[in-house]
């Protein structure tokens, strides 16, 4: 049985020989920065609130009970003091060297950009962007943190909504089109930190037509059998050992 060390050596060789890599990542990329995921034993879906997280993070709930939505949102989504980890930083280095062409992420924390990545397609939006629902004025994340209760626009008084894709909402067409194009054109697709169960986002990996499909995740996924290389280990630990 091939060891993790041997698999990381294989990954290093594949990266060395490839100049058109795309990375597709999920919550596991950010858990090592201290951001909770959703589906692990200690994740948000296994914690107890007055309402289930799936209901709170829905468009209907946001419209009907914005006060409850923002109580949960500030408590569990707007995590302060988080910094990019080794995976974020190595991906930014790979892009700087011209090897990585894009990051496609399901995360909404902005840590890829904080690490220096420039071409990032955020499938589920970002907590860093917020807009008034009426006049569309932009508000940053600091404004959202500073206001208790339901944040209101300082221009027209309407509720501010984070640019985060809630349940019942569709993905942004422009973002999806760019993500699909990047994945389709890639020679190597590295999937990391995701169980590949959140659709339609997870379905985008089916557009990959390149040579090497790599999966890095602590647990098994439904796509393991299709991958050319599977590494079951923390993604930050794996990327920390990759030389650029």
C-alpha cells in the first residue's frame, strides 16, 4: 500500500510537470485556519440552535427572520482573526509561478485572496462583500461586524444582505461560467478539502477533461475511484511539503 509520503512525492512530480493546474476546494481548506466546517462531527450542522442551520441559511429564513439570521451569521460565519494557512499560501505561490491558473472555491471567507491568490472563483459568494437590498450600496465586513441586530444601509435605511449564496438561491452565472471554463481547460485538477456532496457546486468537477485528477481530503469521497491520485491527509500538511 502506498504511503502518504510516497503519494506526496507523486504529487510533487505531477506539479513539476504541469503548467495548467486548477484547484477546487471546500470547507476543509479553511478549517485549518480555525473556520468551522458544516458536516463534520463538530461542524455547524451538528450544533444545536433554535433553528437548524440549513433553515437559518436559507433565503426564506433571511427574509422572514433577519434578526435570527444575523445572530447566527455573526456567531458562526463572521469568524474574526482568521488567517490564511499553509494550503492557501502554497496555492498563491503556485499561481505566482504560473502553474496554477485558477482557484474555484466553495468557501466564503476570502482567505485565498488574503494569501495572495488573484484568480479566485467564489461559487458561494463572500462575506467580504455586502450590499443594500434597495440602493445596492456596498458595505465591507467591518461594517457588518460593527452593527448589532439587522444591519441597515446608512443611505436609505434598507436591510443589507451579504453576497453569500443562501439555500434556495442560484449560483452566480458569471462565476460558474468562468469556473467551468477553467476546469475544462485544465491539464490537472486538484480537489481538496471537500466531501463533494454540495450541489450544484460539486458537479462542476465533472467538466474536467485533463490528464491528472488529484483528490486531497481527510475522508473518502464519491469520486475517489475516478482519481489518478488520492491523498487522505490534512490539506495544509500536504501542501506544506510541496516545493514550488
